[in-house]
């Protein structure tokens, strides 16, 4: 059974994936999707790697620096912060 936090992450994760795809960042969307799946792995190394990758994505010089045209920069960074908090909660 999924917890409340898992539902939020799926929602925010899926929303970010959709925005990335809508803005032609297909590779980034695929990488995030893989990491969001891996974060629930029973293998600690896979899970740790996924958390680190998601935290890296949320940096201002990573996904925060992408030219997202479908929402404003403030909203985008707020979404990335929610995703970052979710990943930190998984450590």
C-alpha cells in the first residue's frame, strides 16, 4: 500500500515528467522517470543512487536551469523543491 508521501511524489514526479516532455526535454524526463521508479527499490544501492540523482536534478544548475516555457520559473523551482523534499524523505 502506498503512503501519502508516495502519492504526492508520483503526482509531482509525473507532473514534472509531463512538463519536461512538453518542453522537449525527453531524455531528462526518461532519467527522472527511471529514478522515481528506482527510489522504491529494495536494493539499497539502487535506491541510494536514485535519491542522489533526483537531488542532483533539483539543483538550480540542473533542471532548475532548463528553459521551461510552459510555466514560470518560480512555479518550476517550487515543483523541484517539492521533489527534492520527497527524495530527502527517502534517505
